[in-house]
């Protein structure tokens, strides 16, 4: 097809008519596909089907350490599960609380506690501050931004580079004491797939924010979620912070939502012993204990962290062909047109796609009208506003390979249509 | 022994020496018993052991309505479980959200949402109010008061009568617009065992608080937790409120913590459709969904509410002898002394004991020093302050009958000692 921007108006008009005809064909197929969320497919959930056999009336519900998981108690989680997830997040067993099934909920809880009570080192509850600002690397995770928007924080965009957030911007913004924290997905970042470089992590560890109770919300959601045998490596922020006695600055989150069951996994928050003590005192007002049967099922199924890591290779084997299929189709359909770029992540759940500025919303709408749901354009930005209207998040995990092929082809067609429409509008 | 208050000082002194000798004997036994919390015994947990067989790799994790409980989705709970718990709380399926394993956590969440966002009908978030007051029927549930204390609410004691909170006091206090709500355990109240009378519930339904966003936190924790075939009946507050179009005024809570597993049950909040819609919009910022494997296990094990109610008779058969044993020993040891009174509840988890004013703390301390842990004296009051130092909560569920007999005997001895000491001090 050649580079679109080099085409004349009549050429573009002819092309648009072709694309519209093709699009009508797709509309008639009546597709109903969803690439909007990082939702595991059934075959991934089946990988842990054996977990459902780990508790039974015969096997009982008493853990190896003697805890009757059916009864009250152990707010921080049973010892075995704390060990398992502490190993996953590279912290000590005393530096972790294993909560319910949702790390998002644990982040939300950390935020409500900070607002209503403050964090360790706060002068006052955050809700008593005249204004709170939060740094949001963009594009980022929409549900992070939804929390801070919900609570009325002023969200500040920080550009994502190929090695993580632009640390010049971060270092500048944290001079403002009303900046209380930053959202981070440091490994296989949602949606860019970027793993923060050593240089970036070291600069995080050296941050000296004006707010004494500044917190890095380090959502290590994809810590062992490699697509390839050779995974990215992320420097251990917590260890670096400890070296400088600054370990109170990070809240680290993780979950097994994409290791065991998205709808019944385990979530955890890890932090310094001081932070954990401070949190636990507040948590005793919130609940008596989290679901320990689920904790027991995970411990019995995985046994230890090595097994859990090995288990992730099975997920990779199912996910990798999906990512590669989408990437191949994008290359085949759009590679020569010079109208878009996209990421080729080595882990995580997303491909981040950049249309020609001004074309993302239209692309998503065209997909929608032909039966393929994508994440709303702009969703990866605070307030849902992508200043360039350019970013689209693709989530290839849920559809089957056959469905994915269709969805990806339609997506490429929609990108082309939206771009040609845009070029025609702007060239008039 | 005769009424203690009629004895002379030398008689009391002689008695105290006798009691002290007996007490030494108890101390030498080295007991380690716990009557502090309403914790089910292992034999109660065993009643639901079959629940652990309801999910397995063979049975899978797809609910009858076709929900794959292993995956994301259904924030309000799977339809089957909403039906089950809606029946338990006498509401419609659309009027309930089934959350994690802790109703306390759901109350805490309702409170944080109210503070940070307001409830349906609020002018502003509660944390923006200069002062918030909350009504606390006393004696009441310590963990309720811990939440409102944690958030700095001013807690106002309301006297519990034999038919529920003193509604004259409640009706007076709610004229103050800074009074935003009231804690209630309307059936087999913690710790008094009182079920609110029809008259009291009707007065609740007629309340016209000055605060437009006043909420009754109706913690129906023991709704089907009868000890006898003939259980207490509680008038349906929600239906009465609906009759007057005032159904937004109540948040109703319940859980299966003392039906299935204390450490892995299901909790729910029920409320008007407007409240539920308002809450759900906020909840989408908090989490994606709660643990649905646990929901599925409950649905498969109980099937329907009738079975759940039938199941409660098995709990009653285990609990009733424990309550009756303690009541018999109290009567035998203290009945004639005119120094104490106690409740004989027909359901729930507690016996509420009133010592001679000024003797509760000393009684609890004496028990502790001889190896029997009771709930801290004063715990059933806001700020832990029992103005009369008289109330002690006894929780007979966890110890075995043999242990309970020992604990109850020691408790009676401690009551006698504390009372004699007190009488001697005050008669000097």
C-alpha cells in the first residue's frame, strides 16, 4: 500500500472506499469479541484446576504450621502463604500481609487508610491536606487512575520512556510537598510492557521527596509473568531503598490473579517492618482475618516459589502465540504504512498501540461497531484523556487464537480507515 | 452462703481468706482457657467439612448460571449466592452485594466510603464535616466501636433495655444533624442477647433524623443463630422502612462466619436499590470482584436458604449445652448471693454478665492470673470505658464442655473474690 502520508487526496479517497467495502463485510459477520481487559482465558484457568482438589473433607483444612484455616485469626495470613508471596515479591515474611483476592483492593485500602489516618510518618491524614497530587506515568493502568480520581487527587501525567517513567519529570514534581506518591507497574508495565531499567530504579531509590510521607505505589503485578524463557529483570527497589534507610517510601503490591485464578487468587502488600506494623494496627479495625481456605489451597497447590515460577512457563506457552499472532498481523497489515507503532512486550498482558495522533477514538469506535470491544481510547490516561488521542491498549489473552486473528485483522482495518479519514480531514 | 451485702466485715474477711485459698488451688492447675471471643469450636467447623468437597477438578468451578468462578467479573457476587444471602437477610437479590469473608470489613468499607465520598443523599463526604457523632447502644460490639473510634467519631452511649436500645434517647439524639448513624445488632445482640422488640423496630422505622444521610448500621449477625427450636423473631426493619419510602436509611449486614467457616465465610451488605447502585459505582474503584470460588462452595454446599436454616440446628445442638452449662454454674454459684445478674440468651454467641458495680475489671484480672482469658472489662463500651465497671462478656463457644466447666467455676470464684474485696474496701 505504501506510506499513507505520501498519498494524494484522490488516492486516499479511493482507498477509503475500498476499506469501507471491506469493513461492511466485517460488520456482516456479527463478531462479538473482547480484547478490552487482561483477562485470562479458560485454558489458563485450567492450569490450576488441581488447586480445587487441595482441600477436601479428607485432606482437611489445617495447614502444615497447625493453623485451622476454617477459623478466625492470623490477620497477616498463614505463615506458609506469607513465605510463598514474600519470596515472589523478594521481601521477608515479616514484611508482607496477604489479604483477599484483589491487589487492587489492597491498593485502594492503602489509599483510604492514608486519607483517613495517614501513613507511617504523616503529620496528618491525607484528607486533611488542602490538595493532594499523585504522579501518573502515562500511558498507565486505568484502575490505578480511577482510584486517585475517585478520591479527588490531582493527577499529573509523567511521560513513559522506553526505560520507565521520565525521571527528570519525577524528580522535579516531587519538590512539591503536595505530591504524595506515584503509581508504578515496574515490570512489563501496563500497557507499555516496559520494564524499568536499572538506571530508572536506582533513581527511584534516590528520590528525596518534599512530602515526608511520599509513597511509591510499586504494583509489581507481572513480576514472574514472562512470555519468554529469558525474562526481563527488574532491579530490587526495596533492597536499594533499605541500603539508604529509606525503605518506608515503598508500598509493594502483587497478586496471583494471573498465576492461579483471576476470580479467586491471593493478593499481598509488602513494605518495611515499620509500615507493616503501622498498617496492621489499622487493619485490626477493618477485619478479623482474610479467607484462609484460599490461602491454604494456594500453599498446597504451589508448595513453594520455585514451583510457582515453573508454573508460569505454562501460562507463557499459552499466551506467547497470542501475542506473536497479533504482532505478526500488525506488522503484515500496517508495517509499511508508517501510520502507527506498537510494543512487542516480553511479558505482562498488553500490547500498547500508538495510532497517528487523533485516530485512537475513531479506531476503537470502528472496532466496536463491528463487534470487537477494545479498552476505551484514553483509558490509559488520568481522567481518560489522552492528549494525543493516539494510545490504544490491546489485551490478547482472553480470545482464542482464531478469534484473535479476526479481531486483529479488523483492528488493522479500523486503524487504516481512521487514519485515512483523518488524513482526508486534515488535508482539506 | 447467703446475700453477701448482709455480711459483717469479719465475716467478709473470713470469706475472703477461704476464697483466696481456693483461688491458689486454681492457680496451681495452670489452666489456659479462652472465653474472650465468639469463636466457633472445631466441632462446629466440622459441620461444614463437606463444603471442601464441593469444588474439585472434576466438579469444576462453573456455577449453575454459567459463571466461571475462576475468572474476573460479577462484582456484586454470582447470582446464586446473591439469592442465598438475600433470602437470609430478607431482601431482593438486587438489594444485596456479596463481598469477601468479613462483614466487619464490609461495615468498615461502608464507613470509609461514607467518609471519603458520602452516602447516597450526602451533601458532602463525612470527613468534611466538622464533627461526626455515632450512637452506640451499650453494652455493644467492641469491633463496631473500634471502627468509629479509629475514625475519630464522637461515640454516644445509648442504654440497652430488655427490648433493645432506649428509643427515647435515640429519638432525642438524632435531632442533632452531626449524628450520622447508629450501630445495631438487632437479633441476639452482642453481648446482651436481646432481640429488639417489635415496638423498638417500629420506632427505628419511624426515625426522622436531622442528618439527611443518617444511616442505621443494622448488623444482623445472628439472624438464624437460634439456640432453641423456638427462636426469637425480629420484625423486618427494611420492609417497614419501605412502607414509608425511607429504605435508604438502613445498611443491613450479615455473614456466614458462624454458619460455615469463621475464617472463610461470606459476607454481605443489603440496602435499597438506590444505595446499592451508589455503592456499586464506588466499589468499581475498589476491586474487580470478590472471591467467587468461595461463593460457589457455599452455594453448592447449602443449595438454598431452607437448608442453611436446617444446618443451624446442628450448630445449636453443639452450642446449647455450653450456654446451659455456664448458666447452671452461674446460678449454682452466684444465684443466692445477690451480687450479680446475667443474661440467658436464646441465640447468638454471648452471655452478658453484670457484676456489682466496680468489680468487673478485678474479676477479669483474677481470671487472667489463673489462666482464663475473658474479653477485657469495658470492651463492650465505646473507648473501652464501662462507666459502672460492671459488664463482662462471656463467650462459651470455643472451649469444650470440660474446659467450660472449669472456666465457669473459676469465673464465679473470681466474681466472689472481687465482690468481697470491693465490699471490704467500701465498708472501711
